DNA sequence: ATCGTTAGGTAGTAGTCAATCACTATCTTT
DNA sequence: AAAGATAGTGATTGACTACTACCTAACGAT
């Protein structure tokens, strides 16, 4: 069959919706992505979205789930391939940067969620994502200290803040320059 | 006169408005601070705001101006008192952290502005603020290299990203924990 | 081929928001 | 004390939002 069917199955629609939101987040403020804008980009009417999601927040929730799964999986994969803890950290860093380069909307959505006042489910997911990420890094650093790869006096929590902060800094620079590719160019130097 | 007059002069109202916005930004998502919420906090009606500002964006613009002036002045003051470039960097770091601790809404507003898609005047001011800040740091680092305080091979731009990124990281941690004081506690360690 | 199920369209509703405007209260100048 | 100027009120407007109810078109199993 060459021609696609006019209707998509529900699961596929949900997937496409999530990807569309991340796509839109790369172009505009995640805070004012409307359901209308999402639907328009998908080539459907606005009301159709609510056949697959009970609310807008449920959409954001699905997005955070998507991000969590993919990002953590990539980090896991990258670190497991590395020989030493230090190498694993570097691999995690580059994997993270690669992920963001592919999906520039992701850090914006994450930060946007964290900014929210109400404790939504989506915000909770963003929080646990970063928390789990931090723990993973903490383990790597502890491991590195044991093997003598890193200074024993190193404060692990501070190091984690530095690690994530550096990525945030790169993202912010890209936000300022409006240029996503610059991230990749600067990353090795840092 | 003990009792205040019922009406405030325009200049004072503008000042209070700006401070109120920063206050609100510390408690909720800057993106959805409404003119109604600002007015309510000030104890005036919503319409009254538009007697002193032509639009909501003009209010945000005034806020960014307020932030720019105060933050840069503090950094300048802190760095000028330091004996060496390295000491100046440390002083700038702590001055910045202090400023954020006093006004937790500031980084949130800054980041919120940078996220916006449209090129508003407020966004431009945020951009130039960070740009000028970065240049100032760059000079300090270059100076430090000359005096041999820092490694000559150090990439200045990367170092600046690290510097600002670290502060961003601390802010994000506070955002996660919902605890502003933690910033100050962790700062020296980093 | 038929019929129940599911995806999507159409056309709304209720609510919120920034901005406006006619009016009133307060202050200042003379 | 009168008059003009300024600060603030309160009601309203129009644009935009998430969400819904009802209907139609396509699908899939028998």
C-alpha cells in the first residue's frame, strides 16, 4: 500500500503529538504552545487532540515521559561503553549534548516545567528525571575517586552541579545566539 | 505627617511596580504573572497600572532595566575592591549569588525572557545584560592570564560559559529544592 | 456487505487576559 | 476657595484559551 490510511491508530497519534510538541518547543516559548498550534502542525483540528489526551497537561506529561525515557537510556548506553569513570563522564556529557542538539526543544521544556508554580505531574517527572540523572553522575564520580582518577577531596554534589550547570550554560548561550549548532562546536572546548 | 497620602507620585508607583513584579516572580512562573496579579499585590486596580505604563511589555522592560542597573553595579563594585583578577572573579561570583538570594525572582525572569520567541525590547535588554556581563568576565580572565594567575592555555569563552553555567546550575538546584537559601550554602564549595 | 467501533471535524462554551475609557477622588497651584 | 492637573476606579471589550458535545467518515471483524 502506497497511500497511508486517513486515520492513524491512537498510539501512533500520541507519539506524533509528543514529537510535535518538542518540535514546537524548539521554535517558540514552551509556555505558550497552544493546543491549537499543536493540532495545526499535525494537520488535525484542535478538538481531535482531546480524543487521545484528556487534557493539555496530560500531553505535557507524555512529553516528559518521552524525554525521560530517551535521555536516560542514552546516558546509560554511553556510560556503559566507557572503560573508566572519567571516560564515562565525558561520554555522558557528549551524549547529553548530542541529545539536545537533536531536540533543542527539550531543555526549554524541562526548564519551563521547573519554573511552574503548581506541582503538576509533568513537573514532578522533570524533577525526578534530573534527580536520577544527578544520582547516576554521583555514582560515577564516587567510582572515579576510588580508582584514583579524581581528587579524593572532590565534593560530589558540587561536581554534579558543575556538570549540569555547564550544560545549562551551553544551552543558554545557544538561546542567546539563537544558534543550536554552536553548542556542539563549543562543547569539546569546555 | 504621619498618614501617607492616598495617591503616590508616578515615579514611585513605577518603582513599586517593578519591585512587585520581581517579588511575584519569586513565587510563581514569570510567564503567567498577570497585570491583575501585580495590581492586586500593590493594592490597586488592574486598570491603574496602565496609567504609568503603556503596556505590560513596558513593565517587563522596566524590570529588566532595574535588574541590569543593579546587578552590573554590584559586580562592578565587587570586582573593583579585589586585589587580583582571581579574587575579583570570586568576588563577582559571590556578589552575583548574593543578588540572586536577595531577589530570587530575577534569574527566573531573565530566563523567562530569553525563552520568548518574539524579539521584545525586554528580551533584548536581557541579552545585552548577559553579553556585557560576559565581556566583563572575559577581561578579568585575560588579565589573570597576563599576571600568571591562570593557565595561559585557558579558553576564555569556555571559562565564561562555565562561570555563568555554574551559577545557573545552582539556581536550578534551588528551583528543584524550592529552597533559596541552599544556594548560599553550596556556593563556597563550588 | 454489514455493523459496531474508533478517529476526526464542526461549532461551539466558559473563562482569562491585556488594554481602554468615562468617571471620580485627591493633590497642587494660584 | 476655585480650578486645573494627576492618580485611581470600575466596568467593558475583544482576542485568545482549554475543553466539550454532537455529528460524520473511515476502519475492521465477521
